[in-house]
C-alpha cells in the first residue's frame, strides 16, 4: 500500500488528498510540477482546462485480455470496444496511445487480430509493451514480436521522443526466475543506461512496462526484481512518471522524483492486495463491473514538466 | 484393462519385466493417479512424492493461464488455460523443483524416490 507524507504544517498533502479521491473511484486528474504531483482538480477547472488546451495528451490502455471469457467478464472483447468508443469520443484527441500489455489472454493469432482490429480501428498510433499473456504462443513471444517488435530491441523494448518528453518502453515479463517477480535483465538495463545518456536531466521521462516497477505486493508477484537498477538510472531526472498495468486496478505512489501509477484493465478487475485467496480475476455483482474497468489519459503541459493523469471508468 | 492390481511390495519387482505391457495400459495413470492441481495461484500439493516412472498430471483450475517449468529446465508445459492438463513422466530419482513461468512466485516440487 502507498504511504504519503502530509506537509510540514500538518495539512493533508495534495498527493494524499489525491490518493483518497482515487480510492473513491472517481476519475481523477493530476499533474506533476517539478516532480511533485498536484491535482488539477484542486487547481480548479480553468487551470485544468488550460493545461489540457496547451499540452498534448496520450492515452494509456492496459490488460485488454482479448480471449478472456470467464465469469469475471464473459465479454472482454465488448468492454475493449466500449473503452475504444469512449476514447474516440474524447473532446481532445490523444496524440497517441500506449498499451501496457496483456493485449491478449493466450497469445492466439485470432486474439491478436481481434485486438488489433478494435484498438487499431480508432486510428491512433499505439505503442505497445507485452504482458506475460502476450508471450505464451508456441514460439515463446514470436507472435507478439512479429506484430509489434519492429524497431524494438531484445524482447521488445524501445524509446521515443514526443513533444519534449522522452518515453521508454520496457519489457519485464521474460526470463522470469523461480521465486522471483518481474524481470528486466542485464541486457535491457545496459540498453537503458545507454539510451538515457543523451537525455538532459530537465527532460520529463515517461517509463511504461507491464508489471509494476515498484513492490506493490510481492506476495502476489506484483513487483519487478531489478526495478531498483532501472530507477537508479532515472535518479538524475527532475520528472519521472512510471505507468504500469498488470494488477487491474489503480495504485499510485510518489517516491522522490518518481511518480508510479497503474491503470485499470478493460477486461476484468483483480482484488486489492491481500484481500482474496489469490490475485485471480474478481467477479463482482452485475452492474459494478464497468465501474472497475477503464483507461487513463495523460496530459503533458507544454513548456513545463507537468503531466496530468485522468483515470476514467467505463461506467 | 489388461492391468492387474498387485500389492505395492510386488509391483517394484515385477514392474521391470512388464515395462512394455504396462506402458500400454498405463497402470500409474488411473483415476487416483498423482495430480498437482493449480488453483488460487498455488500448486497443490506443493510437494508431491512419487516413484520413478510415475506420470504426474498438472491441471489448471484457475481462470488465468499458468505454465509449469522445471527449475533445471528438464520439463516445461505449454500455457495451460482453465481446465488444461500437462503430463510429465518422472523417470529419474531426485528432487525436481518447478515454478509457474508466468507467475514465478508460484513454486512446487516433485520428489521422485524408489
């Protein structure tokens, strides 16, 4: 669970207030100013609107699990369609999308095809990273890399720049070790060190990967063994935002210059850490499902280091 | 069935001579054959002791796929969807630790002892 410190005056900090709002399950908009997150909702609608109007927005979608048809959501394909419909209806079109993995449930060609048709049909550029469910074809990941590996290194990692923000896509779902968590591996870490060399410390960094890069709940495998090495390489940057999926619920933590955020799934919810016998799909009463599924929209304010994240449900 | 149930103490002595026959009728894979169930992101039982030559069935009862991988790479299943099974015949004596290739915090062990 996250732990935030209130300010020196004993007031509830903005980031703490923000956390409470997120736990209330509402859509929340927040921004990072000089590495410190503040809620755009708390700044007021006018400032929020200005940030939206002068920056660019990208959209995070995660854990679509196309092919999943169990009790927790027999129609995962339909909820992905709903999510894409909501994205297409946004008043400000995102510049592009990222998908933080588990596109499919079982890495089957038809599942990849269905996902590509629904997600790609919206017409946005989509930057993918694989989840563990995307690499379980007979070729141990060939199906994913054939579709999304162009221009990537290793198991599919890469970086790109957009409007002054440096984006790093990491893969932490391969070569998993017995008893371990998510894994980046020495080859990818060496690449990351090299990739960041040319990036100035004032450049906002957005890192995205499937499994959380912080220890959300290691008892359920929710963390990455060698994340500390990656985060060490990011220490010199003023603003680092880490976006993950995998746990099918919103979690966030702020640690120094780094803001961690996990997105909802579009397929099915998973229980909060330790609240169930296992992290498996959580079946909720009819009518509650769409309130637990959703997407995240991230706005980067031009000329600053501010990033704002809005989490929206499908309800 | 061609198999004849024998007292366990006789089985070992006779098994060698019957290898070809028993391979066909699979006496060690009856309804009570050794089974590791995968449920709630755990292998049950976590440690299973079998005799050499035993075929162990792993069955996924979760709504999420799992993958059985030997720590020494001596066996590896495909991804097991809900209800899927994987069988492996343990011929050598020893301890065979394994884990889930997708959720590596899930671990188990097959002990093969005469």
